[in-house]
C-alpha cells in the first residue's frame, strides 16, 4: 500500500483495509500516523472515528500519553465535531475521557484544570446547533457543581 500511496491517491476502502491490517499487528504511534496520512487525503468522518477508537484503545493500554489523547480528540472535533447528527458520540467520549481524571485527581490544581476542560467541552458543544442541545444542557447542569456557573448556563438559555 505504501508504494501505491506514493503513485496515486488511495480510496477510502483501500485505507480502511490497510488500517484494519495495521491495527491488528501494530499498536503504536505508527498507526496513528497512518490515520493522519489517510485523513490528509480523505477528510472522512468514518476514518476519523476509527482513529479515535484506535487511540482510545492505545490509551487504555497505556501506550499513548494524556496529551496525545487530547490532541487526537481535538483533531476529531475539528473534522466532525460540528456534525449536527453524528457528533454526539465523539463529544461523549471526550467528556468521559476528561471526567476520568476527576475520579482520582492528582491534586487540587489538576482537579481545577480538568473541571475547566470539561466546562470548555460542554460550552463548545452548546455553541453549535444539535439535535441534542437540550440533553447536553441538562447533562452540563447535572455535572456542574459551581452555582455561579449553573446560573451562567441558565442565563444563556433564557435568551
């Protein structure tokens, strides 16, 4: 596939087959790089979703860093975070990833940073039309412990 890639653009199905083969034998950053090469050619949500799932499996095995995982989430958000119908799964995975750091915070400073990141994710999600805006707002209000922040959220939705 690598030789063919240099000669002509590959189709989505060829990238999918190549990525599937690499995922089974190679659990490393090399596969993430292959996903990036595929996304350079085809800015396709399905490949991006597979990249996210692969990165999450590497994260769960301790093979990539917290920073790299956030980088992958941000790349995914930039490609399909605004999809009105299909982005909810992405945002839920991102929130779940960040919420996992609240379960066992390293220290108070890290807890505050994590809470800010989670607020930012919810707010970014709510800035764009979605079929689930009401559910997202409700989830945000359930998650938020700071009464001042809850008041801000309610003010925004009164407008």
